DNA sequence: GCACTATGTTACTTACCGGTAACACACATC
DNA sequence: GATGTGTGTTACCGGTAAGTAACATAGTGC
C-alpha cells in the first residue's frame, strides 16, 4: 500500500509513465478497471483505495467517479469479471475431454494446481473476497455466493457423470480439496499442501468408483 | 460495523449496560481483549476499529492504548491467543485415542466438522486473517505461518503413524480438506461441502492403507 | 468555427481511524 | 491523610478514505 500511495505525481505524469504499456490506448474506464483487477487481487479489496487505483491507472479520482458510481460497485463488477474469467478458464481446461468426466476432472485439477502454484498467485479472488466483505448487504457477496454454488454444482455434476456411488459426496469432497488449495496457497509457497491435490482427487475418484463397482457387482450376484 | 459504531454512549454507560455480564469484574485489559476476540472473529480484523472495541468493552480508546501499544500488536496477540486455543481444542479432541492414529484423525475431523458447522462459525480465524494482513511486515503474519506449518506437521505425523504409503501426501491432503472446509464455511451454511469432510478423510486413509498393504504384500511375495 | 465528449485539475466536504496530551476521579494501601 | 495505581473524560492531531463541485482543455465530427 505504501508503495502505491507513494506515487504522488499528477495524473498526466502517471499517464506518461504508464503510457509505455500499450494499454495507454485504452479508455480511462478500462485502464482503471484493469488496474483495479491487479491491485485488488494482489493486495485485497479493503487495502486498496480508489485514489490509489486512479493514480496507478494514470488518471485521477474524479475520472474514477465518472466511470464508476462507487467503490463498492467497482468491487462487485470486479468480482463479476473474475467469475467470467474463471469459468472461461474452467471450460477451456475441461473442453478437450468432453465425454470423459474422469479425464476432465484430472485435467481441471492439474491445470488448477499449475496455475495456483505460480508465482504471484494468491488463491481464488472470489474466495478471498468473501472474508473482506461485510456480512450483509454488499453487492459483491451475491456474486461470490452464486459463484461458489455454481462451482459446487459443476463438481457434483462431474461426480455424477463419473458414476460415483455417492456423487454429491464426491463432488463436495473435490470442492474441499480445491478450496483448501486456494486457501493454503496464501501461507505456503508452490510446494505447500496444494501440490498433492491432484493425487488426492484421483484417490477419491477411485474410492468412489470402487464402491460403485462393488454395488453393481453385488447386485448382479443376486 | 454500523451496528458497532452505533453505540455512541459514554464508556461509563457502556460499562453499566455491559456490566450485566460477570465479565464486568474483569480488568479493562481483559475486557478489551475478550471483546476484540469476538469482534475480530465476527467481522474481520480491518473491519473493526479500536474505538469500536473499546466502547463495546465498556471503556474508551485511551484505556485501550494504556493496555495495548497499538492495534497491530493487539491483532498479533489475538492471533497468538487463537493459536493457543486451537491447539488446546485439537489436543483435547485427539487425546482419548492416544496410540490409535486412525481414531485420532477421525475424532479430530468429526469434532472439527461439528464445531465449524455451528451457527456463528466463520471458519478459521488464523486462516481468515492471512487474507487481511498486508503481505510483508505485520507482526501477525509470522504467527499465522507458524501455525499453519504446525498444522501441516501434525497431520503428516498422524499419517506417518498410520503407516500410510505416502504419509506426507496423505497429511497434506487432509490439510486441504480441513482448510477447504474452513473456507467454504464462509459461503455455505452448515450443510455446505464441509459436511463430507469426515467421509473424505476415511476414504483417503483407506486408499493409502490399501497401498501400504499391497506394498508389503508384494514384498512378502517376492 | 461550433458543439460535444472525454478527460485533467484544483479544491473541497465529511467521515473515520490510529494515536496522544492533559486532567480528573476513585479507591486502596501505607 | 498522602501517595500511587487504574480508570474515565475531553479534546485534539495527522492521515486517509470516499465522494463532489466547478472549471479547464484537448480532440473529434459536423
């Protein structure tokens, strides 16, 4: 934060220095949003003020408020955008193995581990946000809750397609692993517990499939 | 927060109303600390100001600063206290089955689920704190990192005692489940994914023990 | 050249927050 | 009764935050 508010240059100076990047071509609103995305993810929602965002984007607070009605609305929009990006990433990970839920899950978790272990990762932006947002009214909370429910739904669906004995149980367990990896990533480096997520997923799937086979086998035997 | 700062009564008035509880007997410092524990856990570290804590404890900011050198130090002490309480809880859960690591783990996770599903739970205070604390220097970060490392160490140790094929892998997977439960608890009620944690633990243990048996069996066969 | 749009600039308000100074009082102990 | 300790009260400081008003400027299309 100190590093951020240290920039006490005027908006035009900031624009000139930030102009090195091609994003100088972007409209103010887009530059602000892009900057907010980075700062929010890196430092958290509450730790970053609108003035810091504006200056870092090479503009000023007034222009900020011409583009966004309030900080809370910016946060909500940021979260919506993170959702979008997340599902795009998810679908891309899963698409190559359409029809093979096991490989889809394995691919998903493998890419999840790779991404989340990378330098600069701070876990899941949506998951982190829920800790910072006040319990009740914030427009961002709905986004997060909807997002996590959707995640749960999708993982359970995979488990179902897999033919797991207790699909909902498997799906929820996978969600625990995934969310646990995100959270531990905040205290551990890439070699934290998350490194075993893929193996744990495979073990859980095997365990459930074994149950399913036993069940059908014993049914046949009857 | 609004609800908190709504109390605009004087310290003595607050003391009178709070005096109903037996904690009125407590020294100011203890009352402040107890109040801080509750507010920090419920609303987060950054969301609660020292003035709110002081008033809620039936005193005022000046007395706060007579007891604590700074808010950051209070936070650090709060986190240290949470650690202590956590390991007491952990040891109590595990003690009855000394020598039987499997039952210890099962008991631990069963109590963990029960506790974390209770009304008012907001997951792990230490885990939540890491999101709110600035990346670098905060005195609380060390506490958290040490705590989570200890947690990892203990779970791996259980896995070892269990005779798991790959004990570190199992321990880390258990940690993912546990942390995932804590995190999901912030978006889901008691019937969220955390409800399957115990089953997942049992499955993972079984999976690892099966590997271990196969390994020893094939060794014997040779 | 005119008008419109997007943007930058300066200056301000209101509110909060962490932290401090100075003083007053009440009680307990010697 | 003096002294010390713990506490409450009032008032303040400096900093930062969100949010706004009024005005200036630069480019774009007509």
